[in-house]
C-alpha cells in the first residue's frame, strides 16, 4: 500500500476504524454472493460524516477505488472489493434520527437494519413496507443501492417507491440533498436515479423513508397445486380478476419440502407448488377479497385452499417463505440464487422451460419467488467441490436470465447487477443505452473510482460476447471511459 495514502487514512480515522491486517480484511472479501471473493487493500469504518468525507478525499487524491458496503447481504457481488481498493463500510452509521408520525416518515442513517425501522415505528401504529427476506439483517443503505423489494412489493412497491429523500456524499466531498419530505420535488428525478445505482454515483449517508399505517387486518390464503404451470397460471388469474394482493408468492415442491423441514410452517409437502396470497386493508374489504381469491384459486385448479386462522398462523406461513433460502442451504452443499423478472403472463411457460434447463444441465432448481410481479428467484443447487459443477450452475443461471430477456423481462428484479450479471445485461441494453449509462457515471464520478467494474457493462465487453441488444441492425461503438 502507498505509505502516503495509508498515512492519510490514519489521520482521517481512529485506529479501531481502519483495518489493514490480513485476518481483519478477510470477513470483507465478499458479500452474500460468496462465489466471488477478493481481499481489499483496506477497510474503513467511519462513524461520522467528516470521517467518511476524509476517506473519500484520500481515495480521490491517490486515485484509489472505493467500494461502499452495507450489511454485506447483497446477492450480486455489488460489494465485492478490489485488490487495489478500499472498502468503505457504513455499518457504524446505524442511528434512527427521527420518527415523524405526523408526517409518516423516518429519517435514518444507511446502516440501520430494514426491520429496525418498522420496529421503531410500531408504537405509532406505522411500519416501513419493503421487506426483503433478509430484512432482519440487511441495511437500508444497501436497500437503496440495490432497489430492494420483498414479499409485499406487489402492492407497496420497491425501495424507490418508498423513499422521500437522500443525503449523498460525492467523491469530491460535496453533500447532495436529493428529494424532499414533501410528496414531490422539482427538477430531474435524481432520487430514482440514485436508487439502484449500486454505489457507482455517490455514498448514501442519510435516508428519509415513507411510513405506512398498519392495516386493520391482514390475512393469508395458501393454495396447493398439482403442477407448477397451474400455479403460475393462477397468478395471472388473480391479477386478471382485478384483485391486488399485498403479497403473492410461489414455491415449488423442492422449496416447499426444504422450508417445511426447516420452519414447520404447515405446508402441504405433496403439492407440486403453493401460492401464498395475502390480502390487507379494512376488515370488511379483506373478508370480501378472501372469498374472491378463494373462488379464483379453485377455478384455477387449486387442489387445496387454506386461510390462516389467526395472526400466529399467518406469520408461520410467511416464516416458511422468508426462510426458504436458508432452508434450501440445508439440502445442498451450495446453491446459486438467481434474480430475473418476467411479464406475469409468461410465468407458466418460463417455469416449464426452467425445468427443462434443469434437466439439461443435470442440476436441481428450487423455485421460490415474488410471483405477483414476476420476480423469479430460481435457486440452482450444486456442489462446488465437484469439478465443473459451479461452471454448470453459472451457465444454467445465464440461460435463465437470457430466457427472462427473451420473453420481455429483465435480468434483475431486486438483487442488482453487481459483477454477477454484467455479461447477462449485455443482451438487454443497446449501445446507445449503455453510452447514456456511462455518461451519467462520468458526470458524478469522472475518475471512475466509485465501485468500478460493477452494474453497467462496457460496450467492448458486450461486443466480445456477441450478445449486444441492437435495434435497427446497427452496432455503433462510441468512445467511452472504461470504468
């Protein structure tokens, strides 16, 4: 490490906030996508704005890349360090600054856990709607970086739909205040631009989120199906009937059995697939919708329909779904969690095609996902200790993402691109679109030091792969900075 750079970091941070020894760096070598690992040059753990600003200034002066990190629960390698860069952890920015019940908002620092916001708001009868399965651990700053969703995103939206304002520190030390506590703000929608930008544009140091009033009643309907395709078709039938559930989740037999063994949620283990459909709102409204959903499900071929009898059973049904990822980890040495989104009308066909690809590659796939908005999470089971299995798992995952794009979907729904999906995203974007993405990156970070090599592929890489999405048959290659 450059001695001058190290000296500058030591001046900026207390000794306990700067990690440079190998054994201290290894815990930061990956995020939730552990297939990709890299030990960073150093890890910085500031707990004040001025300390964070000083770290960025040192990185800018010495042209050292910097990767922001939240709780490390991301699943696309967005927080993967660089060997010649530093990790700037925001874990110590963990204070809830204000709960404003009157205006239904909360101001929090980026290291605050997702679930902690709802816990703090609960005494006021309020809660924060986006609820990723990792909400007990994931940070709100990471949610902003990846535009996270959760099981209730069908009705209440992703992170971007539940934000009011951000404070963002640029690489040159400027503190930007983006958005307002009011419902709308003038000018370009930089709030949406920053959300999902994966740390490429700035460092989020404060977040203002919307809080919602807890509904009078929430109730879950569980439906079992004899085929995955029938369950997929039932999703479209529910939405087509004009019903908007708070959550509409699907699990196939492999994930059902794994979750039941782990959580004991009371799932029908012989079902080929189940749907969990939650309705919430006023008591009378929920009663009416429950009956309507039951009717649709039975007409769609459900072999069994159950309604949660009380709050304890409702939470148990959701515990099985939210525990599905760790549950699958109990039945396979390794698994690769995919994340793509498709139009709902293609659910049945895409699930059938995933089953064919699973057979073709000789790897089991457990499907558990946000069926209501078409956000798929196929879990590809493999054993990294067996030669070639990890490569096969990655190849199967790439085919699934290409399938999503082919039917009019996207290569991500809430996990982001990170390093995992750089190649896959080549098939989704045109050269003109990529040029605009790189231009935005250069406007915020002209030296390309913020999380370089993530989220947006280069035209050169896409051309090498031969997967560039082209409209009109032309393939222009404008000169771009190679971040």
